[in-house]
C-alpha cells in the first residue's frame, strides 16, 4: 500500500517556491509584491477549478441527451452553484488586495510591464467556454494583442468549439412539451394564448413589448443567441416552474444567471479596485485601465437573454390550465 505524504501530494515545494518578486531581483524588494503575487496565483488556481466545473457541465450537455432520470441535471446544477460560490470568493478576495495602498503598488508596478491580468489565459478561456464569442467582446481588437502567438492561437481555436450557452440553447429546443401533439394538434396555439394574456397585461410605456414578444418567440432576429424555440421552452419552464418536473430545469437556468451576476460582481469590484490603485492611468499591459474594464463589465453578460425573459412573465392566477395530455407527459410516473 502506497504512503501519501501531504506536502508531496499537494506538491507544496512547487507551489510555495513559485513566488519570485521582480523587486527582489532588482535588489530593492517591495514588501507588498509578495501579496500581489500570491493573490494572483490564488486567482489562477480558482480559475482552474472553475474551468474544471464548467467543462464537466459542457460535457454533459454535448451529447444531446441530458439524462435527468440519471440525475445529470441535478449534478449540473450542483456544479454551477459551486461555480457561483467560487466567484463570490473571488470578489471577497479583493478585500485582501485592497489592504495594499496605491503607493505600496507603485513601489513595484513599473517592474511588471508589460505583464497584466489582461493576459490571464484561464479567464479568457472561461469566458469563451461559457459563451462569450469574439465578435461580442468589448475592445475585441485588443483582446489577444498582448498574448504570445501560441496563446492567441489557443484562444482563436475556442471559436470552433460549442459554448455552454449554445448547448443550453439546443437543450431547450429539445424540450418536447410544446409540440402540437400535446395541444390538440395545434402547433403554436398555446403561445398564441399566452401572447394574448401577456399583451393584455401591459401598462403604459410597455406597448413596445408586444412587438418584442413576436421577435423573441416567433420570428427571431439576427444576433440573438437563443432561438425562438429555445426561448419558448425557457419561458414555459419559468411560468410553470411549480410543476415538479420543471423545478430542476428552472434551478439550472437560475444558476446560469447567478454565474453572470457573479462574473459581473467580480468585474465591478475589479473596476473599483483598479480605479483606486491607478486612477486614470493606463494598465501595465497597455489597456486603458478603468475605462476598458468598465466597458467589459457592461457588455460581457453571457446569459442576459435568459434574464430578459422575465419581461414576459405574468401572475400565476392568469396562467392557462395545461391540457390533460401535457399534465400526463410532465407528470412523474412509476
């Protein structure tokens, strides 16, 4: 039987020996550079775990057969909730970073050029795997400009892989409960009824939502990530979330929104920290610093189209009763 030794198992000699302050090499060590290195190394370790969790969920959805009976959807929800918990931790870690003052940072900042968090491969991969395509990136002309050719090629190659958002779209499109066979052979009849109820619930200033309903749920439009069929399924799940069969699917969609919120909170805290540390100066990697981060924060929400669907909800008391065929189809049967 092998004997596992704690320091060897964790390879602590490599981890604890991986801090080499540039200011020490220059012969005038800045005390806070060690903190700066450790915090960023900790971020990268957590990014690795995030990629591990998100990658496992992508694998589940990639085979076009998410087995809810086998518990796959439950596992996916659990792992995405872990992702959100880690993102919360990353935001909290800023508290430690902010014990370093701007003057403390200036003691070694110029020695870091052109290194920058803008060159974090793992964070770029995480965004790409979740669903942020290159054409949707803020400042896309600069996004890979600071990377080595090998790393740039790795990011470019991700454009050919399915994202979690695209796989979720396919999963929603496969939901069978809106098929005509469940609605007396009338394809789309249920959503026509929903549209009537929804339009009747609009108040002054919301009249444009009637046209938006048709765009999202019937016609579709260029640039939208969720197809009309996927959007209909998602809204159906949201409206009838109290049905036992939809509760896990609803939790799954909520976990995607939680991840968007977590990523947004991290970006927001990062913007504020950068502004506090360097004011309006450019970043060490050559970006515009605060203004670039602010633009990315505002435009890099990945699952916003799911959040948009809350615009089309209405009170439970107005929900149409489901036909017997649908009730039978969505019921749990032994």
